[in-house]
């Protein structure tokens, strides 16, 4: 279908403004403005506005055919482009802290503070990760705005004092003299702030991307989930959720879980929401005849079942940090040999679906890869466990080790790619596991250095970040429910850019602000 001719209206004008703004910033829209001739076509630059309107809806059968080809991504976005997006996290945290310093005197009540935090801590992530092809533009905007805020805060005559303070901090670290290390979010000094920030931003962007991919007018197909091999933003979501949960697990903190039988029973009792959500998702989507790509997890399997399997196996074996890393490496290498030498890669990608196992082979077999990611993440989390008396020199060593892990893991992923074994989200192979560990270690390391060398007293953790990282599973469940609600209520594949970004902003507000409200009252929604 083509656009329906009509007189120029507000939809055309808003779409024209969005496209012209992107061009003014020097960035063309990388996402396809139309799919199959439908959607909201890009306005010609020679005209003031378009005489062809946006097709906001089509019949159910036509939309289903549209969805079958709307999410196909054979090539991905590339390893470098995907890793570059991770630099938006420390940029956003820095931006939020500077805004909090500037607005502290004007926002005294918590409702106003919460709205301000949403505007400077969540909304930049929403816009940046809804349009990942403009990552360099998002970083440039964060840098120049942050630089302007620093210039406003530190007058010209105060800059020498600021530089002397930073040099003194470096000298203290070299001498090993006692100095405060990482900041904490609890009175006992056992919960590191940069870990909480990492968990929050990872979950926020994961929830944003699972809806943003439904808006091709802003989200490029190169960052949708890859069909077989490749690197994209959406591929990272599930692996990062597993990693973010494991870095603060009991095993990572070295806390004994008690008798194995009792721990397994408690774990079974705590993961019932995952099993119920997985079953409900299966029944509802089947009943609605909702199009779900079977190449992702299979016909009946979904990621909620994968999380349940990983939780049960990890709790049953109860490995410590060092043992977790060793077993994780052995498992991932053995699984990679099974895929390549044993021929299971070809089976997973191209075999017919003749039985229950073969119908769900992607989801069932990828559990081995996700379990390996969990155990490697336990070792990564053990690097982030710090006593309350940690010195700055020790803290610097922690941050340095995190970046070394990031470099090593990403190097392994690149070497495997050169060797003809690229990352596959669908199989969760060794290269994908290395990519996930490298990306998460990179985010942790950059946030750790930002926390360690922040030249001023840090403001409290944003309420939204605190609420999300305390209720990660709930945020993920609600994000999936709201994503389904948006897809049922509208046809997002046909929405123009301005409507897509507005929907994503409202979605972020509805999903994350209530968790910040609960955080302000000292409460959290935990399912385990």
C-alpha cells in the first residue's frame, strides 16, 4: 500500500521537522522510513512538506505479512559499532550527575527530583538506544552539554584548583596512602555504586530496545536480532541480563547458600514468576496468532524458560567464583566443539522441526551457552566485591582489571570471528559469550573509573536507577508486558519517527518512574 493522498497535516509537518533535524545534525536516518511501501515515507528535501500522508494502519493479514520481513537481519551492525554504544552509559551518568549538581537548589521535593532524574538519567538513554545508528551524535551532545555544565560550575579561575585536585588524587593512588575508594549505596559500605549504575542502565536500555525494534522509522534493522551470525544491539540484551544478575549473586559475593536441597527448593519457589510468564506468553501469543520468529528460541521456548533453567542448574551446583570461571570456560569450549566439530551448528540453524526437541532446539541448546555466561559473570562479579575500607589504589586495580577483562574477552570474540567462528545469539556460542562478557566488563570498568576519579562529591544514586536495579526481574517482566500491549493497541511498524519517539518516551516513563517512586519510599518489587 502507498500513502493515502491528503492535504498536508500535522503528521507530515512533524515528520518533516524530525527528518530535517537529523540532516541538520549531519546524520541521515539509517533506519528504513518505509517497509514494503507502507509506513511514513521520508519527505523530499525539495518540498516544504509532503502531499503523501502516513499509512497508520492496514488490515491484520497485511500487517502480519509485513511483520514476517520487518525483523530480518542477516549482517548485523559490526563489533566496533556495537561496542561503541557502550560509551553512552558513562556519558549519561556523568551528564546526570552534573545536572543534579546544577538543579539541587531548585528541586527540593522528591516528585520534582524524580521527574528531573527521568529527564536526565532515562530519557537520554531512551533516545540514544532507540536510534543507535546516531550513537556518535548522542555522544557528541552529551560531551558538549557536560562540558558546558562543568564550565558553568567551575569558573575560569577555579580550573587550576580542579586540575591540582585531580593530580593530588593521582599522587595519592601512586603512593598507596589511604584515600576513599569507590562510593557505596549502603551504610555498611558493601554495595558499590558503579555496580548498581551498571545494572540499572543495562536493564533500562534492554527494556527500551525490545520495544524500539518495532519502530523501523527510528531503529535500524542492522541492530535487530541477527538471523544466524553477527553483532547487533538486540543480540546483547539477553546475555547482558544473565550477566547483570550473576555479578551480584551469592556465588559472586562468596556467600554460602546452605544445604543444596534446601537451596534448590527455595530457588524453585522464587522462579515461579519466570515459569508462569513463559507459559502465559506461549499461550497468549498462540491464541492471538501473534507472529513470533521461531528462529530465535523455537516454537514453544522463550527466554523466561532459559532464565529458569540457568537459575536451577547454577543453584544446584553452587560453585564458587574461581570454580565458576573454570567450569564456565570448559563448558563454553566443549559446547563450541559440539557446534563446530559435532555438526550441531548446522542442525540448530537449518534442521527441520519434526519433534518437540527439534522444534525448540535453539532455546534448549543455547541454555548451555547462557549457563557458561552466568558462571563467567560470577567471576566478573567477584572482582567488584570490595570491603568498606578499600583504598583508592586497590580500587584503581579493580577498575583496571575490569578493563583488562573487557579487552581480553572482546579480543577473543574478534579472533574467533577472524577464524570463521563469529558470534551467534541464536546458538549462544563461545564468540557470543566472549562478546557479552567483554561488553559488560567494559561498562563496569568505565563506570568504575568515572566513580573513582569524579572530582566532586557524588550526588545520591538516582531514584530511578535504584528502583530498577533493585527490581530487575520485575522491570523486565513489565517491559515485556508493556511491549505486548503497545503492539496489540497499535501497529508500530507503520508509525512515523516523531510518533515512535513519543511512544518510547511515554513507555519509559510508565515503566521506570513507578520503580523510582517505590525506591523513594524504601521499597522494592523482588521476586526472589
